[in-house]
């Protein structure tokens, strides 16, 4: 039997949608915290195939999700391209910065990343053997715009200001950076598929800060290039795109990029998505992650409202963004039960 999530991605309308969560392997789970302590630090966990596979499997064992997403980080690609990467406890990632052509010249070619990323491919190979046969394995990468915002600023920022500044003041350098990340992402995701990923997802977490032509040039076009080339190499593998906070630009995004599914954040309603986005194919989303903290009747009601609103087309149930470290695991079980009994 075809895996439930692959059926939805193929355009099938199902009585009960497949369920998984962004960041489902993470700090809200005590077993994850214990495994991360064994690894020593976050990057060591990402690059240890046995432990990375273990934390990927933990939420599958606990909750029985329909899909497992590879445990890794979007910033492994810039590190593989030659950027310095480290994590500051309590503050998040830090990278060496790109501010001009001289910095670009120090980066590696897009296809020279496998030595650094080979542990990620090994994690996928382990997972493809260890996951239940009916569980979909998802690989992923950050979309070029989002990855570029970190490479330019050297850290996460509230408004992606440094990337916007470089884009506006030295567009040639910025375009060169986007092109390099795009080619590296094609290579990286293709290798993930070869290692066992059933599906791949492109996370554009900061797409919403792009407006007008910039959204077309730096959110739509790189996604289109990546998806077109991956479809050429791996025509049967579905691709999910997540242009977070795209708002009205969610409309037509699947057609413009070739994505099999568009993931939605929780700033748009499920009813709006059914009328404007799901008409083009599968959608994923979009419960507010705060419900995983607060729980209660509101969690059940909202999960069932979303499920019912998107029932007339292909739908993968998920959160509108990643689950937060303060979430209660019991609320995850409540959410799954609510969706499956809606």
C-alpha cells in the first residue's frame, strides 16, 4: 500500500489527513534532550548518523506520526560551502558573514559539499532501514533566500535587514550568493533522495519579508529552479515548498514553482487556504504552535476545524511553524487524536 502522505502529495483527498509536525524531533521531548546531552552539542548531534537517526525516530515511536523528517539544520549547507558555523548557548547560530565579492570568492563550488554532508546522507540511509514501512521519510533544506539571510547577517535577525541591504546595494554579489546556494541545494537534496528520502521540503522561513519583484526573484525563482532540476533527476519524488508568511503570494505558488504541496503558516485561515491555495493541489498546515503549549478544548476545536475546512482536497495536517521547546508532549497526542476523530 502506498504511504498515506505520498497519497496526499499525489493529489488524493483522504478521509483522514496524514500528520507530522515541523521540529517534531526537538527539545520538548525528554528523550531528545537526553540524546543531545550524549552528543555533547547541537552540531555534533547533526553530524552523528546514529544519534541523528535516533532523535528522528523518537517522535515516531512516541506518537506514530505518518512521516519522519530528517534531523539536521538548514545551516549545514553554508558550513559545507566554507562558512564558519557555531552555536551560542541560549542565542542560536552564528556564521562568518558575506558582505562582498571577496567573501564570495572564499566559498566552495556548489558540488564540493559532500565531504562535510556525508553524515547527513548516512543518517537517511539508516532511517530508510529503521522506519516503519508505512512512515514517509522527509529530507529538507533551507530555501536560498532564507539561507542567504543568515550568511549575510551571520545570525538570525528580526527583519532580515542585512540581507535586504546587500540585495539593494550590491545586487550582483547577492544574486551570485543566491545562485550558489541554489545550486548547492539542488545537489544536497538530490543526494538526500539518493540516500532514501521519499519526499523533500524547501523551508523559506523568511519569505514573507520579500515584496513585489524581490519575492519573484528570490523566493519564487530559486524554488522553481530547484524543483525543476530535482524533478528532472527524480521525477517520482514529491516536493513541498514552505514560503512562510507569503500571505496572498501563497496563491499560485505551486503553479509558479512546480511544488507538489504548499505548506502554510498560521497567519492564513484554513478556510481561505481551501478557497485559494488547495484548489491548485495539496496543502500542508496549519495549526498555531501555541496550542501545543496551552492545550485544552481550544486545541481540539482548532485542530478539528482545520481538518474539516481542508477535507475536500489533498491535505497534510501540520503546524503553521515548528513546535516550541515549551510544548507539552501530551498536547501532541491530543492533537493527533483530534485530527483522526474529526
